C-alpha cells in the first residue's frame, strides 16, 4: 500500500470509530435514570476511549497525507473540510475532558461524521500547490482558523443540546419550529451526501456545452442528472438527456442541480423518518438531553466561545492579514471570504458582550451560538460555492 | 453633588450599587434583588451619573455597551451586503461608467440598483467608514468609563464584607455552631490552589487571576491602536499602492517610488507536469489538466543619478537584482513589489525576407523591432526596405488613413517601400499579418514573413505601508488582551466565621463558574460546612470528583 | 466638586473633539482620494527634463517666467491627432508672447514619433517619456491630458480630453505672462 492509501484507510477507521463512539455516548445518557451512575460512567468512558482511538486514526490520516503530499492537507475543499471535521472532534475532546458531559459526544461526533462525509464528496486526489498557496502561512493560517472555528462549533453543539432539552415540544411555538428546522437542515446535508454517493455509482457523467455570461462557449460536466441546464446548453455526450429547465447565464445551473437534488433526497429522507418515528426529530432526540444540567450546558457554550474566539481571531484575522500582506501586499482586501471572517468575528464579539447582560444567557445565548455556527458554515461552504473570490478553492 | 454613605461608614460615589468597602446593597434596586449584580463590582459608572450637557449626552451615548453592540451589528450587516455582488475593485472595469455598464450587463436590474446605491463600493463609502469610526469612539469611551471605576473598586475592596453581600453571591453556603477554626485550613487549601489570601479578624478573602479583569480593556486598546494605524494611511506618503505592467526587457520608473527604476529581465511561468512531479499528484494533474506551479518576474532595480528632476534619470545605478514570486515579493527600502498578473506572448519583433514573387528568389532577411523600429533596413546589393509608417494595433482604414488603436503590437501593420536595383521607383506595400495590400497596383516584390518573436508582460504591484508596525503592535496587544480575558478568570472566595461559630462561604467569578465551584468543593470537603450551592441553578446537583479540571 | 465637574466637561470635550476631527478628516481624505489626482490645480508643476526630437534638452524650470502649455499625447490617440494641428497653429501665435508648448509622448518609439511629427508638421518641441516617469509624476490617466503652467510654475488648469482650436487659444491666453 502506498502512503496515500494508508492515509485514506486511517480516515475511514476514524470515521467508523466516531460512529461507534456516538453509540456509546448514546448509551451513556440513555441507559439509566440518573446522570452519574456506574454504568453510565462506564459507557461514557468507552465512548471517550473510542473517540480517542478514532482521533488518533484521524491524526494518522492527516500526518501521512501531509508527508505524502509534502504540504499540509488543507489545500483544497476536501482536505480543508476533512481537517475541520477532525478539529471538531479535537475540540470536543478538549471540552469533554473539562466537563465530562456525555450528551456533548452524542451530538458533536455525528456532526463531525457528517462533515467528514461531506468532505469526501469532493475530489480527494492530492493536488500540488498552485503558486498562491505556496507559503508556510497556508499551514499556519488555515489550521489555526479551522481550529478556532471547530472550538466555536462546540458552543453551537452545547446550544443545540440546551435548546433540545428546554424547548417544550408539546406546544406549538416559534422555538419548536426553528429547532425542527435545524434538524431538517442537518438531514439535507445527509441528503447531499446520499445523492452524491448514489449518482457517483449509478450515473454516467454527461457533458454539455453552454454560453457563459461573457457570451463565450464553454463546456461543463454534470455528475448528476441535469435538472437545470446552463444558459443555452446542448448535450455533447451521446444519448444523454437535455436538461429539464434552462437557467440564465448568471446562474450556475450545475451547482443549482446539486443543491436541488440534495433538497429532494434530503426531504424524502426527512419525510420517511417522520413517518417511521411518528414524531418530530427534535422530539425523538430530546430524551437524550434531559439528564444534562442546563446551567452547565450554558457555561460550556460560553466557555467554548471564550476558548475558540482568541484562536479564531488569531488564525482567521491576524495570520490571514500577515499572509495577505506577504502574498498580495495588502493585509486586507475586502474579499468575500475575508469579509465573512470579519462578520464571524464581529458576531462572536457581540455574543461575548451580550453575555454580560442578563437575559442573554440560557436560551438566547444558545440560539446565538447556533447562528454563529451557521455563519461559520456559510463562510466555509456557501461563500465558496456562491460568491467566488480569491479564496475559491478547487 | 451628593454622595452615598453606607452604614459601615464608607462614603461611596453617587450611583454605586454595592458599597465599595463592605458590599452592602445601597440602592432600592440592589436591595430587592436576591443576587448581587457584580458587573463592574456594583461601582458607579461615571457616565450614568452625570447627564447635564450635550457633551455628557454624546459621551454617554458612546459609553453604552448597547450602543456599541448596535454599531457592530450595523457594520456586520453592511459588510454582508457588500459581499452580495463583487465589489467594484474586483470587476473588470477601468472607470465608473464601465463598472456601471458591467453591473447592469451581468447582473441585470438588481446589479444596476446595487451599483447605483453605491453598494458596489460600499467599504470605501463615507457612511461605512463613519460606522467604523463610531465603533472606535465607542471602544475608547466605553473602556475609559469602565476601567477606572473597576480599578478603584477592586483596589478598595475590604476583606471583611457585610453578611448581606455574601448571601447575595451566586455561590453561597452557611453553617452554624462550627466550633473548630475553618479559616486556617481553608487558607492552606486555597494557597495550594494558588489563591492570594488575605485575612482580617474572622474573615478571609481569597483571590486569583484578578489581572484577567483587565483583558477586555487591553484588547480594546489593541483594537484602538489598530484602527489608529489604519487611519494614518490617509496621510500622503505613508501608504503607496500602485500597479504597473512591464514587458520583458523594458525599464520603467517604479510608480510611487520616485528615483527608482526596474527592469524586467524575464517572466517565468511553470506548470506541474506528470513526469517531473511527485507521483501522488498524477491523478490531480490528469483530472485538472494544467496546474500552475510558479509565476515569477526577474527584476533589476536601479536608482537614477539625477534625483532632483524627473524625466531624465541620468546614469542608472544598479541596486539589486532578484525575482518577485507569488508569496515572495521583491523588497527594497520600505517597498515591496508583488507578482500579481501576467500576459503571455505579446509580439516583440517580426522577421521578413524580401522576395521576388515570380521567381521566389530571396534577397535578405531583416527583423523589425516592433518597439523601436528602424526607418530603413539595408539588405545590400542595392536592395533596401524603407519603413514609411508603422501601426502597432491596426484596426482598419479611415478616409484611406490606416488606424491604430493602441501603441501595443497586437496587430502590427507596416507601410513599406521596397527598393530593388531593377526598378527605378520603389514599390509600395502595406504589410499585415497574413496579408499584403498593394495600394499602387501589382508589385513584383513582397515581404515574406519568416518568424515572430514574442515576450511576456508582468503585472506587478508596488506597495509601501509604513503603518504596518503600528498595526502589528495593535494586533499583538489585542491578542494579549483577548487571551488574558478569555483564558484566565477572576475568582474570589469569601469565608467568614463569627465567634459564635456561624460560618458563611461565598464564591464569585467573572466567568467559568465551574472552576470556582470546584475550588469551593475542595475547600469545603472534609469540613462541617456544606458545599456551596449555585443559587442561580435549580438543577444544581453536580458532584465533583478528583481528576476533574482543577485549573 | 464644581471644579471637578468643569474639569470633566473639558476632558470629555477635548477627547470627543480630537476623535471626531481625526475620524472625519480620515474619511474625507479616503473618500476624495480617488477623485482628485495627486497633482491638483494650484500645485507647483513638478520639474522634469527630457530630450526632444532635435536632441535639445527640455527642462520645465528653464521656462520660468513663461507660460507652458504641457500636452501629454500618443500617436494612436485620435483626439490627440485632432487637436495637434490647433496646438501647432496657436503655438505659432503665442510663442513670441512668452507661451511655450511642450508635447510629451508616452514611451513610443523614435520612429513612430518622428513619422507622426512629420505627418502633422509639428514645430514645437516634442519629447518622449521613455520610462513613463514624467507620466507617473503627473499622474496621467486618459490621453490627451493638458496642463497649463503659469509663469510662476504653478498649475492653473488640468484639461482631460480633446480641445477645440478656440479652447487652445483661450488657454494659451490664460498663461501668457502679463
């Protein structure tokens, strides 16, 4: 086996270990009526041990790929997203070792699993560095920024658990609607992973030619059945179907197709789950959260922001500015990715100041933590997909 | 001006919530609260106490954290709006008219509105910069207003506090009829935990990490310095940001750095190829096709001897030679030259041969330098080509006059006269790429194209930023402050024991309550005093064990 | 107490005033930066020295006491070609009244500039700015751009774009030494 194959296997081992650990953590919060019984603790310990094993495998992936490629594996969308997933687990380990809350593992690990699976949907081959990325600042800036974001993500996990625990699922309310919306979005991400996997096996890529915004002829390859066609697109591959609906030149119909397929399949999954479970998803997971101390969850949420915020500021703003100065000669250029990093920074600055005010702890704080995570994910995914800038990888 | 006298005899400034000395609640509001509001130690923030003049009102406006939050939210929303469409400096347009046309063409009506509203250049708008300025004012005033009273009250705090103060702390416990001395063993344990312990008859105050209270003010100071540094760039000469296109072989003045000249010794553009690259990259190279590996321009920097007047640089003295590579700029003085862009293969010279059309006999090759053409090219033996005129970027004829739309040889055209010994009068020919026009009738001779030479053009950026050290200091102070405030916390534990054996213990921290709970658990373990309860937490049933976090 | 109230008022006023002035100043400079060039009307015209097509050194400061009609141009630029004959005609009128004309070509070849001056019969000094540093110093954007320099060496007008013959005459009149 080559080093890269070793590396991929290690990532797979980590992936499986996180799934197993999730089950153990589930056992730790479910198996008995009191929080701190002996069985409970044992399940928690098993869960944590498996997490550590998975994390070691994950680090093995990271280090072997680094050695094989000769540069830190954070240089394309797959590598970056996978690293982010790994760091969420790292951040979880850090926070868990402080607070020993099993419910945190039950929610943080599946999110890391989804993120790693999401990463694997992008081309995973090792690419050499383009000139813009040939700098040791790539390693320093990206790893620090991702680590900061991962620690901040734990605060959203704590917030999510807080909300799941404390929202009354028996009465109709705004809160109940929105927490279910969060669950739905998580299922949509799974929908993306499922649809991409199905089509990569069962669908032959089709090539289309189209006319871009500037009026130039281009070709594009669809890996999913074309629901939406690019501007004036025609099929090149023989026997393939013409797209169902043609979009104007401004819209990237290939990406739109991917998004719509994810929503379709994700929604089908969601409806199936609702039919089988006959409950809202938030209601299904609520019992797993009931034995956790709300006050402590609130504190974990706040503490994660306190730990993550300086790391994020250092990595995503200060190191970013230093690199931007080295590479482009200006430390700040109002590139969309930069702006969204600033927005994230400002948002958490607001969070921290609001914590000083009474009434912004507990529920409001939990919602804010979730919104913060949405902003981070928006910057990681949407800015790359929708708003192309200097940072657009791959 | 009235001041507040506490029952303990201490005189407090107006607006004080909790007596600076003993901690008794002083206002109606503070008395009615079950728990004390410990923000800023219950001290009087000066801004809230005086509200007479307009200056005071403006001051109080900026002092408010709430106002500060709204300013941040406004900046946040504006910044987000600015990313909906690319900003004007990322758009291929040279001026406002072109930009307006671009937005309308690519993004339709929405693009037009976006551009008309000025959102396409949002970050340089006066109102956006104004918001940042307001944030700066808010940072300064809000910090000044809080740090001074906080410092004073932390400095003035007494070891012995009134029992009502202890009761109103979030972590509190009490016990009666405790005969043995609680304070001395507690002092020992707290010292083990690295607390700073002070005692005063029957009272103990243990404190740890007070310096973390200054964290927010230190980081605000860093931000203020940073923003100040950014403001300095408005001063002429402090900040230079210029672009230039330079062709291989050219020597040009360095824009923004008078007296300096750079010569382009060659542009290099490399790609990864499968043979020489590491095998692990072969899949990626197969999938993507071409992956660039290097962009660089080799430069030589000169300084003109004639410094006092522009134009004629006098003798050029070589200062240094070296490349500018992406991520590795060419540095001199306080300037950096960055490799930003390039264009490949612009025509540089064309080689022709004078040929007899019928016989195909050739009479000599000559090369026209498209940048510095010669008026004539002597081929010997009476053969000669005279260059009458040259059109670098030929676009067609207007009133019989050939037109060129730029001085760049994108489509060179030559008007030539060909002198040959067999003709008394030279033949005239208009030579284009792949075409020859013979304006005065059929010629016997023609210029046959032989070869072309090309060169690359480098797009460079010249920058100087004297504010960088200030920005760096600001950033560093910010990081120190933010770490200080986030990674440490200020814990205080009060223990009081009366002669009758009443013990009360209270704990407070500015953040990370779990830490002080653990410390209190450790202090009360093996004593008759129960572990302090979290009075704010109805679910306070956590037990702490050895091995849990202690720091 | 009254004393400290007063002090406080003064301290606050001073702090606020400094902040407001600094911020408004910065914004003003930033917002107007793009619009006005580095050189503005009223500035001293930067001295330069270039060699003309006849081999004579042309130095701006040598014309102190005379008005200088300073025209930046290129052979490919159509409006330049239109106004060039007007400038030449007016040069003939004003050259004995203390108005000098200098045409600065932007880094083209000797050949091209020579053929152009011959074609248009230009009689006033034409210089080539080979390293584009005069252009850089004068912050030239689109061509043609004309600077009117008065006898004291001050820029009194910057004209971007084409001029009519009447414009040229009026402008030369403006910089005529009195």
